[in-house]
């Protein structure tokens, strides 16, 4: 049992049945900023700061994988100054990641199409991935220039190339093989997907991987999403009966 201030605010979370993999939409930064008369970029900065807090806390309570939707293949259509602000925030986040989060035994992985990212960012991705590859606590997966549909197209293209080269037999194509050709190869599927800020969409995020995920929506804007909100989402996940198409317990 975790207590937050008053006893009435306690959260009943079972440490033994935690979701292994949680995926989060970092949504609502723009609205958080507008509500305060600030530029949207200030909301993204606050969102990035909140992410650090939630990553450290997730690690502390024993979550093994956390995937966050930082920038989608569709986000390039935003105004140039917002895209630039997001890219410099991402660069800064990656540069400081070893010191601020990875030092806590956190492994960092980035998924998405690296084409289209600047050389600076690509270099940081390689560096931070290499520097944290032996950490065995939580794995933070940053989805950057990520879109499920383009991931699926890329998977099909790579399978076709391997079949054409003769190294892969079409009879060997099954669900496991498809998973192995996605950016998320080697990662377990998400158990719980959290979408704050009142949006109830999938927005091209982990469509294949989230087939059996439990979804948790809330009106809280991402910069306000607290440790307690995370525990509430986990608690609700633990109350659900995952049936995987069967009849359940
Ligand atoms: C969508 O909601 C959010 C994004 C497109 C960007 C999320 C990125 C960050 C929080 C910062 C960078 C990430 C990392 C990993 C350092 P929105 O903010 O556009 O929300 P709105 O619907 O309120 O406008």
C-alpha cells in the first residue's frame, strides 16, 4: 500500500503483479502552457522534466520497460518553431540522460525512423544507447520520428528483401517473426498504455504491439501527471481481468 498525504488518498498497488511494460503518450503540454499564458515550447520543457521524474519513479517501483511517444512521423507538420523547440529539447534530454537518469541503472533505447533526424541527434542516440546498454534496471524506450504504419511498412520491406535474398522462407513468417522485424524487436509488448490529456485515440502508436494492452485514459495534462496518477493507473490495470480473447478467470 502506498500513502500520499492523507490516508484516504492511499493507493492499493500489488508489487507482485506490476505491468512489465508501460507505454505513455506525453500529451497535453501545449494546453498546459496555454493555460498559463506561456509559449507551447514551455509546456514541452515541463513535459520533459516530468518525464525524468516519472522514469525515475517507475524504476524505483520496479517497472521494467517504459516507452514514451516523444515525436511522431506526423509531428513534422507542426509549425517550424515548435518542431525546432522539440528537437532541441530532445537533444538536450539525450545529452543529459546519462547524468540525470541512466546513472540510476536505466537503459535508453530510441525507436523510429532515424532518417530525417539531425546528425547531432543521431550521434547522441548512438552514444547514449552504447553507454547505457549494460544497465539492467528499467529500459526507457523513446519513440522518436515514430509511426506504427511506417514501422509496419519497413517490416514488410525488410522481410521481402530477406525472402528475395533466399535467407528467409515464407513458411517461417509468423507473428513472432513479424515482431522481430519491428523497431521493438526484443521488447515485450506493452501491458498498459496511458494516454493523458483527454484524448481517446491511438494516434499511430504501437498498433501491432498494443493488441492486448489495457488502455488508461485521463484528463490530466502530461506536465501535471504525478507519481500518484501512475500508481492509480497501475492499480486500475491490476483490477482488470485480461482475457486475451478467452473467457478469463
Ligand atoms: C503531444 O501533445 C506532445 C508532443 C508532440 C511532444 C511530446 C514531447 C515532450 C514532452 C518533450 C520531449 C520528449 C522527450 C523524450 C525529452 P501536445 O503537447 O502537442 O499537447 P496539446 O494537445 O496540449 O497541444
